[in-house]
């Protein structure tokens, strides 16, 4: 299992488009991907779940990834954050 | 004896012509969900019903998405979120499991699940994410309708052309219309200058608005007549009445054909005064209509559609493509591009415009642009770049004071500088104008005119603000159905003050498209009229049938009148006399 915290880099937060991107990336991997913020935990492969997190700019998300391809999954997600979800 | 009709309703005539056809009722209506126990042996069937409904909903969205893409290019993005919601395996699996464990009907379970999420979103502080709750509602209803086997409501998937009946039609609704399938609109809300009216005229279909209780009185597929000339809707007409209206309909087509002769002729009065006659453009694909109706240029190119029904703001390049294309098609005639007039009922998601108590008196149009300067400058740069492709002019909406205009001009100068630094060319002498649509601007016309090349009077908003009457409120539409003397006098003031400063003064509001107003407007000295393309032939015909000197005398007389009714009666008498061969004017 990999646990890591990532900070939201987008000015508009995790609105529909980046949420959709995140879910698309997560869906590529077999591992279970859970994301929590404050006391909420949601499944990272669910667009509904990600939207209800309401992750605004600079908020911190905790990722818990476990499965065979957990390392690849974590890396792909980190990359997405580093690219600021392709915004500005 | 057979009754001639089931109901005959009087509303506001919003777009001319006569349509006869079957109703397609847009129900924003209430969905009823029952709570039913399902027998063990029927549970899998219920699961299947649910899965099929999801598939059907996805197909709907694909069609909508394709349609939106065709019409708007990249702009159909908003439907992506809906598609993702329908792909959300967690929701789907949870619903299926609950149908099996609780043994309840699929629509109930799905409703409960989605509502849970919807409520979570509705409680968020973030405006933008709260808006997503609306998406969830949309998807929820769409799937439930399929589970329940109800009609789906897409305007793009109608089997045959229909008359659209609804409580109201929003800008987002109308963006997706397939005009080949829509014969007419009839709605409960709205008036001559509401968005649905403007859309109907742009689509060249008859429309009657402000019909109280309409949606209670019609059923899906009822036969109705929509008379956009008289503002009447007849539900379930008798055979005789149908015949009479078919006859009226072909008379109206004849009338339109007759007027076609003016297409290539100049818009000039009998005593040689030229009036520039251009057209209003709501969507770029209306440009064929603009050209085919004989417009000299586009007096108002509304750019809001680029900002609506999508998640993000349009990029500079995307805007440049749109503006360039219109400029090229209308060349050598000019196109006046109006910068974004957003807010009120035209609210893009990306801007997170907060809910206001008085949106028409609030943060809108140029006020938004002067705050969101990078968005505004992107638009200005796009317009400037497009200025090389044709004869392009810029116009600012809703200017209320000289400070706002000065800021706009400063930002325009900055945009020019940015392009130059980047080695991008544009027309340095691009003409700049502003709309006069707010009383304070009308009062300050001389000051404003000294800083611009032209003025365009926006009567829709000007009348609204001057008379303190909401243009979307059918209950008080009577206040500006005719020609309020206050507005006539204000127009004269604007024209005279503009001329004193050497600028031309035009009009792009709906009043310019009203044939009855032309004599007055010409007589008051307006240099240009920008009208809806379908109104153009009749208006050119009127201009060519009168002398400017007569029009001036008529305007003088009207300036002395004190009530709207006096003005209306006076004008109607003159029109009836002069144009008795044209019954539909």
C-alpha cells in the first residue's frame, strides 16, 4: 500500500474537468485508489466521489493506493498534479 | 356542431409567421417515484431495466454532445460531465447491489443514491461545485425517465418537425435546437425581447410567448396553430379553422416572397437619404440568413454564445477563429463585434457569478469584463487579430459612465500593445463604438461620443431601465408594447448629441426590427438600423417607400405626443394608409 499527500495546484480547484481527468487516470489501474480529505473518504475511480470532495485550491488530498500496479498508479497521479491538470 | 377549437389563447407575438403542427411539450415537470416491493424472481429484470436505462441515457448524451459539437465546435463540453456520471461504476454497482438487497424498484433506488450525492454537493461552499448539483439532477432525471419509459425530451432527436411548447426556453436550451425539427415556439414566460423571442427570430420561426397556463392546456402531440403575427395559439382546431390557417400561411409566404425584390436594392428613401441597413447575428450559422435577406453588414454580432453552455472560458484562438470566419463571410461589408454581455440570464459557469438579487442591475456585461481583465483582453486581442480578415469594428455593451469607457479604451490599447510586442498584426485604425442602453449613458451622450467612432442604441435594455420594467415579465409587457414617449424623446436626444460630436448613431435593439417604428426612427435621424434578418425585407421596403422629409415631419409630430397610445394610433393610421397592400406589416 502506498500513502501520499498531494496539494491541489489549480486556481479553480478540482472542478469538473480536472476531476474527470483524475478519475480517467485512476481507472487505468487495477489497484484500489482511495482519496480522503478531512474526514471524508471516497473511491478515486468515481467521478461523483471526487466531485463531492470539493477540493479547492491548495487543499490537501490523502491518497491510499493498494494493488499490483500501485506504484505506477501513484506515479501517474503525481504527474497529473505536477502538470496542474493541464490548466494554465 | 363541432367546436372550432379546444382553446384559443392570446399571447405576445414574438416572431412572425404561421405554424401548424403537433406539439412537443418540454416538461421540466415533476417526476413521480413510487416505492414498490419487487418479488425475488423479478429482481434481475429490475436490474436489467436500470442497466438499459443507463445505456439509453448515454446514447442521448452522445447525440446531444455531437449536436452541440457541430453547432458550437468545442463548446459542448458541459455534457462531458454528464457522460462521466453515467460511467461512474461505483454509482452503478451500488445501485445494482441495493436493488438486489432491498428488492425495490430501480427508479427509487437510483433516485435515493443520486439525491444523496446531490445534497452533498448542494451544501458545498464553492459556487462552481454547487452548480454541479444541477448536473446530477439532470442525469438523475434523464435516467429515471428512461427507467419509467417516458418520452425523452431532446430537441435534437425529434422524429419529425414539431412545435415546441414549454414554460420557458433558456439560452442554454435554445443553443442546441435543430431548426429543421422545430416549427415554432410557444411559451408561458417571456416577451418580445426575451431570449426565446430573439432566438425564434434568428431561427426564422413563428413564436408566441407569454401564454399563461399553456403547458397545463396542451398534451404531447396535440395539433396546434401558432400565429406569430397576431400572437395567438389555437389548440386542437377544427378542420375548417385548419383550412383557414393553411390559407393564411400561404398568404404569408407570398408576402415574404414579394418582399424579396428588395434584396439587391439600396436602402434609400425616395428623396435620396441612405439608411445603413444591417443585421443582428446571434450565432455564426445564421450568417447565410443575414446575407440572403440582403443585409449590408452586421450591426451587432453577439459573442455570448462562445461563453455559455460550457465549463471553461473560450480561448483567444477559438474566439479569433469565430470572429475571423464571420468577418470573411460578410466582407466587404462590416461586422460590429460586441464584447461579451454576460450576467443576468447569460451566466457562464467558469466565471462563478454569484447569485444576485437584481442581476439586471448588478454585476454584468462590461462590469464583469473590467474586473476579469485577462478574459476581456483575450477577447479584445481575438477581435483585433480578426480585424485583418475583413471590416471589423468593436462595440462595448452597457457602458454607464465615462470612467467605464475610459477603462475599456485603456485595456484596448494594452491589448494592441501586447499584440505588437508579439509580432501579431491587426488594423490599428479599427473603429470603436459603444452601446447606449442605460439612461446615464444617454444623458452623457456628448461626453461619450467625443471618445468613440459610433454609437448604437440598445432599445431592449434602454426601455427596460428607463421605464423600470423587466423585459422578461409578461405581466408588464404592455408598458413597452408600443412607443413610450419617454423613449422616443430619449432617442432623439442621443441622436442629436451624437451627431453634434460627429459620430454616426445606429440602433440594434428590437425596436429597429419593428416595421411600425421605422418612420419615427428615420425621422429622428438614425443613420443605421441593425435588425433581425427576417424583418429586413419589410423594413427596406418601407424605407424605399417614404421620403425622409415626410418621416422627419412625422417624427416631429410624435415628439409632441404625450401618451404611447396616441403615438400608436397615429402611426398605425399612417401605416395602414401607406402600406395597405402589405397586410402583414
